[in-house]
C-alpha cells in the first residue's frame, strides 16, 4: 500500500470513528449511557456492529474521539509555536483558541462535551474514558512542552508543567459542566482554563520571567 493510500485509509478510519462517537454522544444525551447499547450506537452511526467493535471495546469508549478533540487542537497549536516566547503566554493563547466557541458548531461541540461530563459523574466506565483521555493528553503534551521550554529547562519542571496544564483544562471543563454558563464569554471553558493555568503554574520557576 502506498503512503497516499495509507493516508486515505487512516482518514476514512478516523471519519468512521468520529461518526460513531457522535452517534454515541447523541444517544447518551437522549437516553443516558445505561439505556444505550452498542447496537443502538452502531445503528445510529449507520455501521455494522462488528465495525463498532473493530474500533471500540465498549459503548463508553466510543465517545473518546470527541472527548480528546479539544486536547488535539490545543496540542496542534502548541506544536506550531516557536521556542523562545514566554511559555505561560503561549499556553494561554493556545488553550483560549482551542476552547473558543466562535460559531454555533464550535459551541455545539462544547455543549456536547458538557453533556458527556455530566453523564460521567454517574457512570464509572465513562468517567474512566475521560481520565484515560486526559492521561494520554498529558503524555502527548510532554514532548511538545520540552521543545518549547528549550534544552536548558529542568526535566522535572517540564513534566510538572505538562501535568498542570492538562489538569487546568480538565478542571476547567469539569467545573463548567456543572453550570449553565455559556460556551463563550464569562464562565466559559476558555476563561476558566486560563484562570486554572495561572493558579497552577504561577509559582513554577519554569514560568517566571
């Protein structure tokens, strides 16, 4: 298989996974996880049940691509940044852009995330997916921050920064999910995440001038 064919295959797989994830999220919002089966999700997504299980082990796993979407956007923005700029400012701008809701579609995605986080409060399996998504995000963020911090940065401080940055976004989203605050503006995920970044990272040497 050529590189081009492989790339097309991977895109098709990712698109199918996202279709299944959206179907799962919609059904969880309508019925709740307990009243939703893998068969229901596969039917809503328009795929065979065997296709569902090719990509996901359980119905809760199916929403992973949606829950990880914000982290992937944030990481992509950080990967595009150049070393040398104040790291806290770079993190703030990236998280603000990643969690922004400039249009109805972006706002709808955040509202969907709020519904999933609310459902996770009473569903241990769904909560485990959320924690796994955050752990994966932290691990993927570490090499990005290592590059941005530069070769002289202390390895322990960079690791702490990756953990704190991930937790800042997680806590912001979880706190927002408990409210009826809008997806943009005061009380939004972006605003809360920036506040959490300041609170968690303000005392770190890595972020001092």
